[in-house]
């Protein structure tokens, strides 16, 4: 086992300085991959409390003020989209739909932000590996061309190319898992926003009843209803 580790370490050193940026990109993939796996849990999109609270309001007679306060209790992507819709209560339905789309785009951009470094690794690490390979092959051919007469040029060239290919191998070892991780995380975001769309579809018909009946401001939506004095 120790001999194998030593051999891998020797291969790493033989790959040259470009092996270090490839290692750095692998750390980026691992760090942001773990962070996004935790951040993109289902509750980040539509928490159970938000879903159940809105469903109860729809069943009991929808009240935009109560819905707005429910969204404030469960901050999430779905809550942000609903808040944008509720702040347009009383406006034409196309305007409410537009507000929902803008809010979804804003939330999606925020959730995709930390996937971009992983996508960058997918693109950059193979290029770093290729650059290291090209550099190594140039050196191998240069060394071979300047060998003394009678030297085994074929063996020397093969040895040089063998070492040069290490960086390409390392770059692909990082880029392929990074591509899989990025694709999986993007899929989680798409699935999460499908649940947001379901929530929007449930609330939108309720808001049609308020069309052209006066708009409620965010302060009015968030305000607590007056308390009835107890006798």
C-alpha cells in the first residue's frame, strides 16, 4: 500500500506545477458540491409548513393578509414568489403572473450561483490537463531531439509522453465527477421549482377574485388584524 501511495505521489510530482491548480479545482468541486447538497434540500423551496398553511387558507376562504404572514413565517424560494404575487393583489392577473416569473428568476439565479464554480471546473480542469500535456510533450520532443547519438530515442520519447499525459488524466478525473455533480444539482433545482409552480397554480385562481378591487401594499399585507376586545 505504501509503495502505491508513493508511486501516486511521484506521478503527481511528475505532472508538474499544473497539477496544483487541478487539485485546487477539485477542492472547489467538493466544497461547493457539499454546500449545494445541503442548501438545496426540499424545504428550501416549499417548506411543509408553507404548503400546508396555504392549502388550509385555500380551503377555508383565501385571505391575502394571512397568506402573506404565512410566507413570512417560512422564508424560502416559494415564499418569496408568493410574496411578490401577493404584493400585486388587485392588479390584473397578467401583472401578477409577471411578478411571479420575475421572482422565480431571481430565486433561481441565487440558487444557481454556487453551482457556477462547479461548472467552471468542468470546463477549466480538462484545459489545464491538456495544457500540461502539451507542455510535457514539447519538453519530451525537445529532450529526444537533443539526445546523444546512439541513445534510445524511442524509449526516451515514450517516457516523456507517458509523464506528459498525467495532467490530462488528472484533469479528466476532476472534470467528469464535477459534470455529474453539476447536472444532479441543476436537476434538484428544477424539481424544486416544480413544487413552487404547483404552489403558484394553487394561489393564482384565488387572487383573480381581487382583480381591480384595489391594491394592498406590503405594509397592509403584513399588518396584524385589529384585536377584538375580550368581554
